[in-house]
């Protein structure tokens, strides 16, 4: 389910931007818990814990170890660019 959700964002960062815009998902720069990718995955019912540009960590069922998944290159480059302010249309206001 996690991999499918990540791959559904598209093959490149422009596709990721378009998908997030289509879904109305926005976030805040440099705040892992407020990242648009976090918000997207939470909308899919995933319990998110943290992110780096190249991996995502999810909360597991009670008593289980959290799961870390590598992102696609599209998501990796989207996160890097988003955190640099390249997609103001996806930023939440103050």
C-alpha cells in the first residue's frame, strides 16, 4: 500500500506537483510532519512518523517496529525543491 501510494504520485517531480495540486494538498517547508508528501500519505490512511528526502518512516501497529521505505526519485526531488521554496502554490499560509 505504501509503495503504491508513493508511485501513484507520478514518474517525475512535475507529476508530483500536479497530483498534490489536484488533490488540494499543501504543507510547510522544512517541517517533516507538515510536508505535502506527509499530508498525502496521511490522506491514504498511513501513520507517518518522519521523512528525509530519500526515505519515509511510518508508524507500525502497536508493538511493531516502524517501517522505513525509500522514496522514488520523483518524490525525493520534489521534497528537496519544496523545502527550497520552489512550489509556493503548495505552501500553507501562516
